[in-house]
């Protein structure tokens, strides 16, 4: 495994996290701008935001990609080869 893969994994995790934060911020901003009524209830908007499968799957992707990238980077820093195969939990989390 090259040095590129851990950086790509962490980079994609950061991009996904930034997109999730941006969408949540837009949803909360729209709720605050709506005033009263169900569209203006921030708690309902946040609960609805996290009920979408796309948001939940992106949160899972952030966790798996972040852990996989950090694991490889830290293993290489501790003197490991860094090119050994991915562990079983990673293969299970990202089936091909």
C-alpha cells in the first residue's frame, strides 16, 4: 500500500464530514429563518436531518474511512511496514 491511500481515506472522510456539517447548518439556518410553525422548530429539523439514510451512511463512511486511514498512518509511524493487508473489520465494513 502506498502512502497515498491513508491520505486519501482521511481526506475523503474530512470532505464527507464537511459536507454533513454544511447541510446541517443550512437546515438549521432555514429553520431559524422560517419563524414559527413546524418548519421553524430546530429540534424537529435536526431530528429529520439525521433520519435520512444518506446522512447516516455518510456518517458511517466518515468513521470507517477515518479509522482506516489513521490506522495505516499510525502503524507506519510506529515502524510497521504499512503495506500489510487491511484487517478483517475493514474488509467487512467495505465489501466489494
